């Protein structure tokens, strides 16, 4: 079989633990036999990030901007326990947070739906896409422990020395403080990415925040979204037969639970983090959730929405078989390869991605699946496969489609 040839490299960001093992299995079984893969490789495993003082993460993000398409494996964001476990120099920041800040994009997360795995919410008939702002909020916060009584103020000092001060709280004992920020430019990029994505998907888009309580921070998001919609997108949306509206996030949650799906729900960074996990679990599994970072200049980074599957990795190290779901990681690869094919005009590459995704879904719908799906499917005859067996079953299905 002649391998599909690529023109432009894409960026490959390797990761940690069980997803790193799956990453190599997927390459060996589902990609390299069919594609003459051109990628610029970056090892974002925790040891390499520590060794380079996290410089490699910055280099990977800049490479993604250069080449326009990247695919990323799940990575560890270390806490105190991980610092001790890996003997790290320091508690390095989230690689995803670093990459998203440099690329200034929006994360779009959408469940992968298959027959036999029904959403927990009975009214949902179509996938719901979460559009998550990928800059600022709690992910670039400053925080401190307050040792005792005293006054906390929010202070901004302009370049000319002018100060704006706002009392936060007068403490009468110990407590905790947190400061968050965002940028008008990043919020504008977020809005443009959301509206462009909605036009491409031909789906309604909601933006939800809490401007009744956060009268400056959240209200700024609301105002910028509305200004950009009115000036640049209203006519396009009306022509496409779709709509945009703002709603309070608590109202959005109630609406979502009673909807049939088929829309895009735009959220601030932390809200999007939480709500995408909720949606993925309600639709079936976090391992059945696609995730793509889109920046306003048309640069893309694809990844799985879940973590490194630490528990399975420790079992794997003991020589035990694991039944880890690789679907979202496979779809990260197919999403990136499809986009590379579209940008470079390589029809064979886009056809490969479509066929491979069809093979994944057909494998599951035939009753062959990993343990997490076997527990929730309503299919009658199910064969539970381990991690390697599932990937090989997908390969067999793919080759039957050729």
C-alpha cells in the first residue's frame, strides 16, 4: 500500500502516563502504516518539561503558530504530590494553559456520539459543543494566604503613575486572596472564534456569564460579545438562519438540561472547564470528547479532553492489561490530519481521517469496546477489549473500509 504523502509538517506534542502509551500504539497501528507522517516532535512529558525549565512547552506552542496545525497528548499538571513523585524543580504550570495563552485561542469541545451509548439527559438528541475561552481567569491568577488582620486592596498603577484603588476586604483574621485578569484583545479573539465556528457549524450559539454579580469583569465579556456580533456578524447569522444570544449562566444550565442539543455554549475559561466535564460525563465518557483549540488567525491544536489516566498507567507498569479508552486521542490525531489535509489540499489525507473516525465508531457499534463503555452501553452483545486489542480492532475495521 502506498502511503499518503504530506506537504507541510504538523506539530506533535507527546505527553504523560497511560495516554503516552496509547499515543505510540495509535501511531504504530493507525497512522504510520498509512501515512508518511511529517511532524515536528516535542516531548511534553513532565520529566522533559522539568529538565528544560518548561521551555519546551513554549517552543511547542510557538511551533504550532508557525505550522498552523498541532496534535497534543494529555499531560500532567503537577500538584504537590507530583512534585515529590517526579522530584521536580518546581510546581510547573499547566501546559495547556501555557499553550492556550500563547496561541490566544478558544477551546471547542464536542462529544463523540455512538449508537448504544445514550446521554443521561433524556431530552438530548444532538451533541452540544462547549466553546471555552482559553486565556486568563483562575488559570493566570495571583493568590496569597492572608496571615491575619489587615486591609486588602485592588490597585492598578498606570504608566503615568496614576492609581486606581478598590477595597477588597478588611480582614479581622486569616483568610485567602485571589486576583484574576483578562484582556479586551483576548475576549475579542474569543468572540470572533465563537461566531466563526458557529457560522461554519450552522448552529446557534449562547454566551453565558454572571454579569448581575460581576458587574465589571463578566459584564465586559458580555459587552464585547454584543458589540462584535452587532458590527460583524448579525447579518451573517440572519442569512445563515442561526442566532446568538446572551444569558446568565444559571439560566443557561437550566436551558441546557431541557434542550435537545445541537448548539454551541460559549463560556469563560473556568466555566468552560467545568461544564465541558459535565457534558462529557452526561453524554457518556470524558474519553469520548473531542477538543480543538482555534485561534483567530486560523491556527489549530487538537487534543483529547481527558487527563493522563494515572491509575491505568500504574497497572500497566505492573504488567497488567488495561482497558483504557483511546477514542478521544484517536480523534485528536484524525482532527489534526484532516485539518492539515484541508489546508494543504490533500484529499487523501482528509479521506483517511473520515474513514478512520468511521472505523472507530463502527467498531464500538459492533459491540467491541473498552471497559468504560461496556459499563454504560445498552447494546446486548458486548466484547470488552483491552487497550491494545481495541486499537487493533479499529485497524481491522479501517482496512475493511478501504
